[in-house]
C-alpha cells in the first residue's frame, strides 16, 4: 500500500494553520506545519514533502522567499500559495518559481482539497515524464554504443538492429516498425513498446504493472496500471486481430494482465 502524500502548511495565523492541518489530515494526507518562513525552511532541510501550502504575507521571511528556498532544496515539490488578497505581480512571480496554484484564503475547504489533489497529480505526472525521458535517454545511449562499438571505423553497422519474429509477427526494435504477414501495422510509439514487451515474453502473462514498467518506464499501482494499459491493448487489438471482439493473439488474463499467444503464419 502506498504511503500518504506528505504536505507542509506554512502560515503565521494559528487558526488558519490549524484548520488546514486538520482538514488535510482528514483527507488522508501526512501533514506537518510551520508558523513562519524560517521554521518552514528548517523543515524542508530535514524532511521531504510532496506539496507545500504557503501564506504569501508573513512577518520576516515572506511566502515567495519560502517558495524560492523550497525550490532550491526540493525542486520537485508542488506549491500552492495562499493569500488574503489578489496580486497580479505576485502571481507572475509565482509562475516564474513554478508555483502550481495561487488561491485566496477565503476558498472553500472542498476547493482547497481539490487543488491539493490536482497539485499532487501534476507532480506525479512530471516525475513520470522525467523517468520516461531518463529511460529513453539511457536506451538511446545504449543503442548508440551497440551500433558503434569502440574501434569500429568501418561506417554504419547493423549490430544495433534487433529483429524479433514470432510466427507471422515481425518487430524491428531499432526502427520501431511492426508487421504482420508482411503488412505494416500503423502503431503509435507506446503501442509498439507494449507489443514489444508482450512479444519478449510471448506465451507468458505480463501483469499490468509489469507492462507499464516495461513499456513506459515507471512504476504504478496495479489498479492505476490497469487503467493506463487497457486503452493501448484495445488499440493494438483493433490493428492486430482478425476479429478484435474475439482476440486470438493478445489474450486477457482476467484481472491480472495480458499474454501474447503464438502468432499464426
């Protein structure tokens, strides 16, 4: 079971700080609080947080100074700035600091919870994209290393090419081209990676989480992974199966995952 998101609330008004802490705690978050900017920075240096709610106007270190300090210490933290009055200049400065949202203190509790949830989801998505980019970058470097081995000056090589054939299905991993019985399949990059993962484990079931990790480069809970992978399987079947309503190739293992069966000639 995943750990609850960690949230830091920063406000010099005790009533608002206590209200936010209690409200977020009831919503299932792990909440810490600070009554001023200096205390917030000390917490940020000792603990990791997923999201911070910070008051704009505080004596001593103000909200935007806390935002800047948080960005230096925890670049991935999602930040929501709370204020008693709107300020266009501050909103623009907040955008430059990567602030997720900018809310009035008079916002309804349900709205605050909604924006906190949205901020955490946006942070998670950014982390997934970063992980995927890292995976792609590593794969490109690895392929370049295979395609151009040290000391080989003979020009372009086919060493980096990898062809996977299962019956009538042919997958060119280097060019990301899939064909079935000489017919090229119009797959998106993600669809190709999902099919390649299934093909590499043909005859064995791959769970939803395994498929997301293999094809998209990050970990997800089983329920979330199932929701992420099902649309890609649906589209693959439309392009691959003779009759998508009764799949012959991409088989469903109910509630667990999918398996690629031997492809017909």
